[in-house]
C-alpha cells in the first residue's frame, strides 16, 4: 500500500492513508490517528478526532454536472456549494461554502452572486432554492472599519507591445508609509472606486446629481457594474410601464433576450425609465463594492518597500458605450493611492531550495512566478526551476521578457517552455508544452517536484489539469482513476497548488 507523507514542523514526516486505500472513512481516520501518534513522538496514540467533512466537488476543474453528482444525497447547503464555481474567489463576499450556507439559511437572498459560475450556476441555484423560505432580515451590521492602508501608486507601465490586442500593466505601489508586509505567493487586496463618469451618468438618470451622499455611495460603497437579481426585482416592482416590469422580471429570472445582456446600473436606468424605486431602496439592493485581489508579482527582498502587480486592463464597447473594468482601470489610469492589504496565501515555494519547482502561468498568471523567481534570484538560489509561459504573440505579449531571459541565462531559471497561441497555424498552449515534455516533467515530479498553476480557471487550469493526468497515465502507466488519485495525493501533500480565478 502506498502512503502519503505529511510534514508537521521539524518532526519526521507522518504517513497518512490516501482516500483511495481500501478502508472506510472511519477506518482511515483511526489509522491516521494511530500513525500521527506513532510518528509524531507521542507515547500512545491519541483518540482520533471525528473525520473532517470532505468536499469532493470542490475542484474548479470539474464540470457542473459532475460536481452536482458528487454532492448527491448531501444536505442543501452542500448541494448549493457544489453548484458554485469552486474558486473561493471572494467576488460574492463569501467563500463557496459560506455563500451556500447563507443561501440555505435564508440570510442571503441573491442567487446571482457567483460571477465565475455565470448563468449555469445561477440557474442551478435558483432551481434548488425554489422552495426555500427566506429568513427574517438580519439586524443592520455595524459600520465597517476602514480596510487597508493607503499605498501610493508609483507606476503604471504597459508591458504588452505595440500592436498587442491586450493592455497588460505593471503596477508599482509604495508601501514605505505602511506596515504592509508580504511573501511571494501572497495576494494584495485593493480597495477601488467606480468610474466617475459612470457614477455621474447614473446620478443624471436618477435626477440626483446634487446628492453628495448618493454620489459617494455609488462611487465607493456599491457595485454599480454588477446589479443583482434583487435589484432587478426591485426595479420591476417599481416600473409603471407593464412591459418594462415584465422584461425586468424576465431578466431577474435569467431569461435570454429579456433585456440588455451584462447590464450595469446605467443600462437598466436607461432601458427602463419608468422603473424608479425609492433611491435608498435602490442603493441597498446593489452589491457592496468589494476589494479586488491580485496575485503579487514581486519579492520584497528584490524591491523593498514596494509591491508590484501584473494587471490586465479590461475595456470594451457595448451598446455604443465604452465600458471600463472597475478595478483594472482604476489602478491603471485613475488612482493616485489605494487602500491595500495582504491576503496571506497557501501558494508558497518549497522549504528546501533543492526541491524542483514547476510553474505554469500563461498571461497575467505569470505574476506569482515572477515573485518566486525574484525571491530565488535575491537569495542566490540556482536550483531546479521550470517555467511554462505563453500568450498570443511572442513579439508583443512576452511579459517580463528581459527579466525571464536574464534568469534563464544566470541559472535562476533552469528551464523555460513557451507557447504562443497565435504565432502558428495551430493554436499552441502551455498544456501542449507539458505533453511535449512529459518524460522530463514526470521525472521532476517523481523527484519530489512541486507543481504550481496560476491563471484562468474556466479553461487554462482545466486544460493543465487534464494534461497533468495525461502525463501520469502516459509516463506512470496509470489508468484514468489512478491518475486522478495520484493528483489528489499530490495536492494533499501540498505539491500541487493552484491560484486560479
């Protein structure tokens, strides 16, 4: 039987029984408690605690039907959790588990908070919540304390070249006047403000341009780019024109073609002029404007007193109006300083410098790996490190090219595998490079390598996960089920880490 070693501080590694072993959950729990006592130096094995609840669906690489099947027979909160996008991204103001519990208990009424899950998640949650009665409204929360410390913005530098279809920025913030400290792999929480032009247009539509308190609420407190289903319900109830009321209710139900897609507050106010609820109710229905988390792209050893981010600017034209991504455009073009704080992460370099490190980070997913490499360069480490990076075009989208090539030349980066999706006849992605180099990749993992992925969860991270399974089947002579169990074991050992969004 293969057992997994789990390290506890400076003591000897403690074997644990993998989930795939032929024991029940209770037997595994007892055996793991016995082994923890034996290897941890206890004189006798302590009475094992009750087995921790498992969430087998909590994997963004799984499709919704598979997640729901894994939660079959579980309680409503767990079924709701399985319908979420499994990213724990915080965009909803919860984690996947706590958002599901808030819905099931009736403390949260909006079923549309899971932005990454999109319409499929919203529809699944609505179906599950059809017969759930809302709880009594919670007592008003105490005023929130100011979040973060003011970090001065020093630089917004475009990284992508002339002719690139993307505008990716290196954002540099000064931390010298703050107590903010971070480690490579952490994320920076940034408190942002809405686009002043959008706020002004909303105030005009509400005939409230002179209302200073409302202007501040729409600027800094409420997310006007993402109205909720409860906002649509409120507007529908206030609409004096029956057709507008019906269209708003259809929009709230998620019906395709019922109204403007991906509508912000201004879209709704302009499309449905007869819908004007009391302004305090309208403001209360909007989601709070939440801080945005960005993977830190620097090492404090390399740039003391500063923190750097890699930000993809979001801008598009929709219904004849230019739309700015709330956070990316605030950081890139409007902010002089921002309240910021550190979100400590599990995403960490191995403790032993000689442990092989494999990093997969296309596009802005390069951010934490630039931090890793800066850290290793600052410490003079030349161990086995391997970066898989890619984007559209080598000529315009090779982010941090000079630094990466310099690290490759001086041995900080041992191997570099590149993939450019628009430079050849066939689209080429990082997962293709993984399969091309499967033999060496497998050898690095068999030597105890740690595997890291950062970037888009909906496509890239799933494709990388599938490629890793293919490597295990091809090089490790495993079947599909064994490859999955091997990846699960890798994750439990902390050797497969993902920072996906």
